[in-house]
C-alpha cells in the first residue's frame, strides 16, 4: 500500500496523534542537535576564555526584560583618583652549589678560608677580549687537625666579547664524589664499603646542618663508652646475654647522666624509690634529661644520706 493510500485511510484521531508525535520528535531532534554543536565547540573549538559564546535562542536575554534607564547627557563623569603603582622585587634563587651566607649553620668560631679558583679560559687572552660579569661562590667543609674550617671558593664568571659566550670554572667536587670518580675501586675494597655506608646514611649524617646544637662527630659518645671498653678486660664476662643486656642499659643511663651534668648516684637513688609510685604513662619523665628538669630540685634521699646529715 502506497503512502497516499495509507494517509487517506487514516481517521481524524490517528492524524492528530501522528502530528503530535511528529512535533515531539522535531523538538527532541532540535535539542539533540544543539547539544552536539555544543560538544563540538568544546572539543574542537578555540581553547580561549575570551571566545564569544553563541546566544541560545531558547533563552531570553536578561537585558531585554529590564527597562533601560535614561541617563542624562549633562551628568559629569565620576571622579577618579591616581593609585600608586606597585613595584615587585625580583626574587633571586641561588644555585644549588652556591648557598648564601645565611645558609651556613655555623657560629663565628668556625674559620672561613677564601680560595680564588682561576679561570683557565682566560689564559692567553688580552684584557679587552673579555669582561668579568660576576662570580659564583661555593662552600665546602674541611677538617683540619683538631678543628673544622669552611672553604669558600670564589669562581669568576667571564664573557668573551668576540663570541658572547660565558665561562666559569667548575665547582670543586666533594670528597666522596672526587674519590669515587678518580679511582675505580672494587666492591670488596674497604673504602668502597665505607663510602657506600656513608651514602646510605646521607640524610642522617647531614642533621647537623639543620640543627646547630647537634655535634659534627660522635667523639663525646666514644669517650662515654671508653670506660666500658677498658673495663671488659677486668670484667671478662657478663655471664649471660641477659646480663650483658642489662649492663648496657645501666651504662647508658650512667653515660646520659654525665652528659646532662647529673650525679648518677643521686639520680639512681631517686629513680629507684620513685618508680614504684610513678605513673606508667609518664615513665619518660624519669630519663636523665627530663628528670633534671622536673625532679632534680628536690630529689628523694636514701637512709644513708640521712645518717650522714
């Protein structure tokens, strides 16, 4: 059956239903077309926030709904004021190998030795063939017999007038970097093991750079355990591993007392009596450093001290 014959056979009610369905599909098609065009602009359009947007025909502009106010032509413009301009200071980021003076964590007692590094590219050039445009400073920490010293390397930066190229001597390498680069050592070499040990603990070994109160070495701790090392020849045994463990605890307490300036006898007499009634969650207050702050002013005495008085 042809379309004309089918249309002639339709009743008025069926024709109205088809028209309503056609109107609904036409509206839906227009909505989908508008959405597709919007997605095309988002994906393939210009990536700029200043791109003018196409007004939506389905939405009335707000300016057309509000009545326009008539502004008289003889009204003077609003007054203006001159605002002071703002000047921002340029931020200078120092290079990694050239820290400034504030970056050093040493007091004035540590001497500073300045070393000028010659620029080999200047050799053979006349004074008018280059110009000095600046200098770079590198700091290295060195150890001298019985003391430390800061080596301040000054490297001159020059520019050749003919080629407009910059030249600067390289920064002096660190001790580990220079040794590992200049010498090819086997993994079984003792120095290789020592260097690997230091590099694995680089963060811990640099704590003194951030906290000035931390000493550079552990010589003070070596002096504290010297008595233990010398006494092992006389003690010969701790009898059991448990006994050796407790000996280490007692010796650590004694060494901590000496480092904090606390009399070990007064400390042990007070702690051994106080520990029975001391709260368990505040046991850290009985360490020599905190005990000195909280209980050293009025320590508990033993009966022997009372008899001496």
